[in-house]
């Protein structure tokens, strides 16, 4: 059996909201949670490890950090799971199960899976979906309901696991035009979270530094594109992730 662990130091939050992001189209979720980390000056409190993850270490200001990190915001009573690496299709189910199991163990109230959706229309809408109709009612006034399609990668796998375990789950999908990093779509997701949860996370710096972020994250976007293409060869339907 593959060994996968979630290792976390003592948490302050009680019954938190959980945000998850893994590299996908436009790196929309990844950029959003990275912005939360910098804007709120968060330090990571834990990691997700697995023997099937690629042998990669992340550098943060010259200090080594594992590529999948867990952050805590006591101010907003939130947990963030942020990944710097694309996740292979073969381990998505296992990782999703671990994440939802852990969310339940810390009494999290719901999971928001943050990702992107490519429409090539350039409108920067935010599409939303939920694991039940009742939950969809909670967000439908803040998003464009994502009525038909599929959500690929770990973003979709986490939501499937929420359904299996009867755990509240939402998808927030920032509209983007393709695989290139899209900080503006990430900003739209943050604004929607602000509206839904009553938060006040600023996005001015994200918009101001959009071009720098696009350049900085281009390599990860290319790695993600290659990973998504492997998935698309196995799918009949359009994908969003």
C-alpha cells in the first residue's frame, strides 16, 4: 500500500473552512492560494507527503520546503492546502481520500476546491458547483452555476471524495483563456470568496504584479499542461481543472 501522510503542527483554528488548490489550467487556484499566503503573511503549519510524489523540493527565499504545504489563517479561521507541483492522475484518488479524511478529523466545515476553466472568451467569470443542491443554493448568487461538463485532476477528485463521504464541497472555477498563468482569474476567485465568506482579502497587489507572476510561473504552467494532456487522452469530455 502506498504510504501517504498529512503531517501538521498544532492548529489554532476550530471548525475551519478549507481551501485546496493544485496546479491546473491557468494555475488559477495555485496563484489564488499563493496570494493568500503572501497577503496574510502565513507560515506553513504542515505538509502532505507521499512516496509516489515526484522527488522535488521547493525553495522559498533560499529555504527548502516540501512541495505540498498546509497553511493556517487564524484571522479567517481557514486552512489552505497549496501545491507547487502537478499531481499525477494515478495518485489523485488516494490523495483526495487523505485530504477529505483529514478535513473531517479536524472538524472542517466545508472544502472549496479552487481551479480554472478554459472558455477562451476572456470574460473572467467565476463558475461554481457544489456537492448537493442545497449547498449550491449557498453560492449561486455569487457565481455562474457550472451546469454541464467535467472537472479534471485533483480538483475534481477531491469533490468526488466529498460526495462519497457526504462532506460539503464546492468548486470555484476561474474563467481563463488557456494554460498560461492567469492572476486576474485568481483575483476573481478571491473576490468571490470574499463575498461568500465575508472576508476582505485584498487583490490590488495581485493585479499590479500580474505580469511578473505570469512570467515567474510559466514553467509550472508548462509542466501542468503536459500533465493535463496525459489526462485528456483518456477522457471523452471537455475538462476543467
